[in-house]
């Protein structure tokens, strides 16, 4: 049994309700048509973004950071570093915002950061300094020296407990495979107890099939974490997110984590040997021609945000799922050539492109009735 100690808080559970799908949604958007018949609602954004090798310019002798793109760069590393930091902050501030809804995300999971210091630089930029983000980060054993972390706006989320959980892996020779830990953070999200799991599952190095068992084990660890949380707090809401290096249809997500579409059928549940959904994956419902990264002339949707069924209840006195989407404004895209439409990445051929990341961020909206 995986034991995770958290402070006990009594949070009331929402009642079960019927789900409705809004027809005609855009390919990049999945909606739940709610029965919320009120004029005022509160909306929060939860997001995830792979920051593509956000390393500083200081050589850390304890990790392999000298192999990072910025350390191999021959030009002015400091100038490039601050451009990269500001680019990341610009995106983070805007994820999920529209011409009408201008609120930056309440909670953001991030991947491919070297250390806490780079995130401190990000949240001090002009884009984010007034948002008052906090940081939760642990150093992981990853061989590349990259970690995951959680950013949270202090006005919306109060952490209670957080822990980094190691994913134990071994290669064919019995040697440890050093990869990213899974970050578990539990706290109070605007009055509700919610747990967040931030992931960056093992890569497809060596090929998808050969590396598949490592991601299946990462999914199994997610299940252990969620089960432990629900055992300690039966009514807790859980959001798990990250760069999974797998699509929603791969076995790690579909069969091990048992993540189902919002449009799931009884047969989908039967395949996983269950009568009720374990977690919902709204990114299962995004169009086939959509993705968060491009590879070999096709898209993958590795960056996903999933949640437990108690985010799909009918009681809007608590936060419920409203929408899931990929955030990809035109300034983050390649505008021409073979990679037109793909994310405009930061690094290419050893040079800084002025871009952002090789991944697009993803986000979900949570909504509840506003108190008049």
C-alpha cells in the first residue's frame, strides 16, 4: 500500500448528476453542457505545460546539465536564457485566457525544468509578478537533470501537503533507470480539497513498443497514488496531468490508468473490468488531427489533464469540469514550411530560435456557482 500522509479536512461531496455533451464543439475543445442556470459563475483554469529544457546557465556538478541546449550554445547564454524565461512566462500567463476571460491559471503543472531557481525567475517576470504564484518543486533523479513542479496562485490554492514519489524502474541488466518523480500536492482550491499529480512519464527512447512497459509502470504508480488518496479521503477530488509520452489511446492511459472518454460506453468500462469510470480523460475527445506536439509529420497528444468522476457532478456549489482544450495561439506556431502549425520550439540545431516549446500547453476550466 502506498501511504501518503495528509492533514484531515472535512469537505462535503457533490451529488451525482447526469452528463450532457454539447454538440458541435470545436475540435480542440471538449465541453460539458451544464445545468447551471445562474447569471454569475466562478471559473478557474488548471493547466499543464512542458517548458522544453528550461535550464539556467550555471553548471551544476551534480547533474548532466552540460548536455542541455543552453549549455551547448556558443553565443551569449545569459541573453538567451532571459529570452527563454520571458517567453515561458508570457505563455503561462495567457493559458486559457480569452478576450472576455482574462484570468491566468490558478494551478499549472510544468515539466522539463532544471531546478526551482528557473521557476523563481519565471514568476518574477513582468508577465507574472503580480499574479503571486507559489512553487512546489523537488529535485528528481532524472538522468537529464529535469524535474516537474507545480505553480499555484496563492489567492486560489493553499497547499497542505506535498510529496515527490519515485518511479522505480530497471533496465534489462538490472540497473536503475533514472527518470522523473511524480509530484503529489494536496490542498484547498478555493474552499475544496483537491489533489494534483504532476507527471512526466518516461520517454519513447528506443521505440514506442520497447519503452512501453516503463510508461505502463508510471501509470500503475498513478493508480496507487490515487487509490491511496481516496482511501484516506474518500471524497477528495484528484487531477492528474502531465507529459505522458503516450496518447490517450495507448495502453498506459487507457488500460492501466483506466482513463475513459467523456463519451464512454458500457463496453469501454467492461474492457477495464469496472462498472464506473476511474478517471475521465477529456483529451480523448479531441479531434484526430489535433495534438500538443508534432513528430514525423503527425501529431501526438502527450500532454493531458485527467480527473476523478466527482468533477462531473450536478452540484455546482462545488467546482465541476466545464471544458478542456489545447492552448495554441498563432504566435506559438511555426507559420510556414514542413512544420507549419507545429509548436515553435526554443531550440533547433544548437541555436535558440526565439520560440517557446516543442509542446503546446493544455488546460481545463472548472466552474461553480458564484455567491451573490
